[in-house]
C-alpha cells in the first residue's frame, strides 16, 4: 500500500503546476454476491426440426411413426427429436396428439432453437456507494483496518441488499458468461437467486490537488479493486467538499 501511494504521488506531481494539498486512506464496502442463473444456447434451427414443427402445427400427429412416414425420415431420428422438443417445451401432447406450444411457435417463426442449460452460479461484486457492480479481484485484507469512506451510510451493515435482475445480468455478461461461438450463442436468460455472502472493505487512496495556474482544487481517488482512478468517487467528493477545501487549504472561498 505504501509503495502504491508513493507511485501515485509521483505520478500526480509530474505536473509541476499541481500540488498535493492532502492525502488520505479509507475503504469502501464491497458485497460479494453469489448469483444462481440459467443460460440458454441459441442455434439456427435445422431443416428437419422446422419440418417437424410445421407438421405438428398443421396435422394431427400421435406418434413418431406417422411423421416418419410423412417426412420419409428414419423413425429413430424422429423419436430423438420429439424427445428433445418435449424436453425444451416446443411441443406438448394433448389428447394423444402432439401440438406446438407458444414457445414452439415463436422459435419456429424466428428460426432459432433455444436449449436451456443447467443452472450455474457465479460471484459478482456490488458497491453500494457506486450503486453498481464492479469488475475486479478482491485482495487480501490489510493488517490495519481503515476508516470507512465518510459518505457510506452508517447503518450499511444492517441494510438488506436489494438488487434488480437487469444489472445482475449485465455484471454476469461483464464476467464473460455469455459466449458467441459462430453458430452457437449462449445468453443468460434468467436469474434464479442472489445470496449476499460477505462484505469486504476495499482500500482507496484520496489526494486533494491544487492547480495554481488554473486556480482549481479537486480530488483524485485510486480504487484498488478497479486498479484505476475512480471517477464516481472523485465527482462525489468534488461536489460535496470543494468549497470546504478552498477555505481549509487556500484560506478563501
């Protein structure tokens, strides 16, 4: 941490017009959230499946033998596809007759076959102060705990985390869990559950900079989880404290 702070100070002071007026260390709480989700594989529907779905739609088919004779395709292949269609809910059997479901009609219309995968789980990181998921890797905790960032709510440990599905899916996408492999596209279709596992305090380094030539004072904040300057935190500090900095460090408004 000391080496990082030293490197950042050197970087900031490369601009001879900029002077570091103050520096501080503090931490922000990051929730590690386990997400259970379902992904779907999408492939271009093959000709035989299309023909079978059209046949189920237009004719009264009760067994694989009938459609095998109609399409002149070996019954074994027909039976295998019927089982896949039943499993993926493209068709259903009602009064001994195979019928298209709404799902089957939609996929036939789109020409895309969707196959639901087994449920998976993945951990994502959520920052209440950013109101967003962050991409990074949690590191080992510091030996000496830091003060919590002054604009984190005091009762944040008692608050239950409430998350919307859309940003969760975006976070999973950012972790590379959706894949485009030419003819096969894997997409996340449903979030089953979220579990707030633990909260980790992530160190940040704050620097208050004064540029004499431009007569501006501003904050730079290095977020160690992101491994870069954190514009969200900088903007928050600038909005809330800039007037106070001018008074405290420059003796004027």
